[in-house]
């Protein structure tokens, strides 16, 4: 039985260059959320894609000596390969060069024009091409783009404008009230800098005439639609809004959450709701602006030349290790400094030592003491959950799903993972406390030994279920090793301790996360990245 729908999106990325771990971060976060909601029984729509129009792409293609379409086709294929490698379970991939999307954008633009929300005028001002963003003189920082710090160009051209100013009050109320923009720390910045700033909220230029790589305005062909209007509506055209290619708009809109990093919160929390209000459409329930992955305090970006390639990291350490690191190391709403040392330390401490050891020790002991299969009657007889040590472990496992859920619902991935790893640490300590190797010396202790093993396997199982959204391949490996069949891999089965059959059979497998030699790896990475 479906619990309802859940619609989640990533930004659609510019295929101007290949993507780095900053983009991977947003996409992995959305994937973890999508997998978590699917596991809970929601009917999930997870959308990602590429934002292919605009001046920046046109210039890049020209420099490469190919057509813009050829240029983006190649990069988009690479992006799709990256998402396949990273195990991204998107349901739909939209390209803004898809015919259905372009047709929808023309219809949307015309509808706004006919309603009087778009009018013709002339633009005189500044433009940041890398950000595809309009600025006024007073908004610049030291004469440069306040978002990316790069040069802006003067632009003067005939243009269509969207009556953004008309929506200032509605937007202020939207941002101030409730939960629309998360984390809440971003609200004041938006209101102060863009709505209640000097001169107030300005009408927005929504067409360009000095280049051609975009969606043509059908009733005025010299104009192409401003790339941000073209891009933002992807979240609805991909569901079939204003086109017949898909028929999911009524089912999934409004989105439950749009994920993005903080630099494009402005477009999503001001432009996007204003466009939607203009068309009398429901607004997304939430937009979440997460922090940046920085390198030495500076945002990772191609133009700065400090990018880290996810393909190299995933191929050296595994996709799951990288996915885990990204969501465990940094609080989702804040910036974080990426370094290879941090990555390797996190893999060694949490994944190799803590989780990996717990699984391999437990499986090895069940093999050694019971030939791989727990003796059902002894196990069942000895689990009373009343001894203090057992009680504490079982209590933690019983409480885990609820605590995890509370954190996941707040997109607090770091905290959700911390809850799981508190339990794996406790289980490792439980091995030391119960000293199975001592119990094994006396045949009279076999029922107790079986109970200890069962408690460990069951703890591992519940952790592996809750790790599925983050490390799907690893969870599967763990299930195979501890003999947890499909029925006990589900969300429901993680609600409480005791679902694993009492006569579980384990299978020896490879170490799920081999330890990494830090010094050696740092040297190799310095050469590769
Ligand atoms: N095309 C627009 C988005 C349109 S959405 C309707 C765009 N594209 S982008 O390729 O520049 O991607 C920006 C997004 O990539 C960020 O908002 C974030 O989700 C992700 N990131 C890119 N660099 C990042 C970091 N260094 N750190 C964290 N996220 C990063 O903007």
C-alpha cells in the first residue's frame, strides 16, 4: 500500500564541463532521500537533469569548435554515466533541449505574456555569464558578480520583463511564514538582499536577443527565453505540465522538496514562486539550500580549478564509501571543507573499523562456533533481553528506526548516520563485554553464545536496513553475509528487534571495507586529482 507520493528534485546541472563532487553531493543527497521514501512505501518521483541553454554554453561550444547541441550531447552522456556509477536511482532525467520541454516553455512564456505578467521593454544593466544572472551596479561586490566574484558584462538589449515587483508582498509572506525555505537561516538574507533591498524587488528580464542558444519566443523570434525561466520550469514540464509527453503533473505536483546549494536559493525562493503564482499553480512545499563543499575554504568550482573528480574517488574507494562520506562528514545545511585525509579517515574509522569489523567478526564467530547456522532452539531459548547488557543493545536497536526517521525527515543525513553508528559501536563493545571466545570454552554456555550471536546479527541487520538509502551495495553485501533474506530487509522489519530467523545462516564474504593505507593513498591521489 502506497503511503502517498513524494516528489524530489536536484538542480538541473549546466553541461558546460564535466561535473565534480559538489554536484555529486546534491545528487547523492537527493538519491538517499528518494531511496528512504521508497523504502517507507511512498510512490516516489525523483527528477534530475541538465540545463543546456544559455550564453555560457553557447560560448563554450564556440570555443570548442562544435555546435552547442554537439557540445552538450557529449557532456550530458558523461553526466548520465556518472549517475549510473554513483548508483543514482532517478526516475526521470530531463534535458532542457528535449522538444517537449521547449514546447512547454514557449507555451508558458506566452501564457504569462497574455496575462500581462510579461511585457516588452529594454534591458540596460550588468550580466554575469557564468551565473546567467542579471545585476545592478549597487548589487555588485567590488565591481564583480556578488555570487561568483567574476567579471560582469554590460548588456543593453530589447527584452521582455516579468512583473516580479508585483509579487513582493506575496513572496515576503511566503518566506517569512512556515517552512518553505530551509534551513531557516537563509530566509533573512533573501528578504533583505532581494525584496526589501534598496529599490525593492525589481522586474526580471526574461528574454535575451544577443545570442540564439535557447528556447525561441515563438511570437517574437529574435528573442530567446532567459535560461533561468527555461530551467526552473523543468520541475513541472518533466511531469507533463503544458505538454502531452508525460501525464504525472496532477499526481506529483507540488514537489515535496527541491534540493540545491545555497548560491541558487535566490532563483528558487524568489523567481520560482513568483512564476508559479503568476500561473496560479501550487508552490513547492519546501526548498532546501544546502552548504558548499569547499577546498581550503573556497567553493569547489571548475573556474577556480580546485575540483575533485568523483570518478577517481569512487573507483579507488568504492561508490558507497564516497556516498557515505559526503552525507556523514558535513551537516547538510552548512559548508564543509573537503580533503582526501578526511575522506580516508572517515572510511577507515567508520566503515572499515566500526561497521566492517563488526560484520566480519560476527560472521567469523558464527562460522567458528556454530558452523555457520545458529541452533534455533538454543538461540530462541536464551534470548531473554533481560540481562543488562542485552537489554541496552536491544533497547538501542528498538529505538533506532524512530530516531533515524526524525533526522531523515529534517534532511539531517549526518545525524541519521550518527545514530546508526552509535549502535554499531555499541555492538562492537558488546562483543568485548560478552567475550564469546570465553563462552565457547564451555559447552554449557552454548545457548548463551548462540543468543549473543543472534543479538549481534540482528543488530547488524537493522543497521543494514537503515543504511540502504546511503550505501545500497554495502547493505546488500551485509544481508548476504548475515543471511538476511528479502522479507527482513524492509523498513517494516527494522521497526523492532527480533525479525531475523533464529536459525540464520551466515556466509563468509570479503571484507566490506578494507582498511586504506593513508600515506600511500595520499601520494597516489596527489598525482591523480
Ligand atoms: N543550471 C543551474 C541550476 C538550475 S535548477 C533549475 C545551475 N547549475 S550548476 O551546474 O551550476 O549546478 C549548481 C548546483 O550544483 C548547486 O546548486 C549544487 O546543488 C551543486 N554544486 C555545485 N558545486 C557545489 C559545491 N562546491 N558544493 C556543493 N554543491 C555544489 O546552477
